[in-house]
């Protein structure tokens, strides 16, 4: 089992920045990929970013490429999502997820464990 707890969400003006954190516990964290997803009101949950265990391999949704950065500190069992140049359309509940292996696709089914989510609201 893996327990994931997100933090760092909040209200920010357009153009601002936030850093989300996801603390993991319960099993070996450094051997699996970690991802971020988000769900806006009335919409399906969508992929945001993924990072492999070493932190070398990443992938981002086109909508956040160049603005968001995913990273991890395996000594702290924590993964981060630095979000810059935020837009109102980034408003959503953000979830971190632990994949089954060292890499995963953008499909939710590739992720075994999910956090409870943290709200990010970007005002115009």
C-alpha cells in the first residue's frame, strides 16, 4: 500500500505561481513513477505530468508544457509540481498518483494509488 497526501493548493491570481507537494508513505517510493492529474469542475480527470523514479524522464500535457515542472526528492518520499504562469483554466483539483512501475502512460488505469487532491483556483 502507498498513502499519498497532497498539499500546497490555494487561490492565486493569473500569472502567479504555486508549488504542490505530495508526500508518500507505506512502501518503496523510489522505484516507481509518480504523476499529477487534475480535474476541473464538470470535466473528466486529465493527465498533467509524470516523472520516473530517478527524476530523469518526464512527460507533460501540452497545456502545461513550459509552465509546470515535476520533480521529486526520494530522500523525503515527496514529489512536487511547480506551477508558474498560472491561468484561470488551470483551476482544478490536483491529484498525485503512484504508478505500478518505473514508468506509466497517461491513462489513469496505470496508477494504483491516489491522493485525496488539493484545490487550485486561479483568478483572472
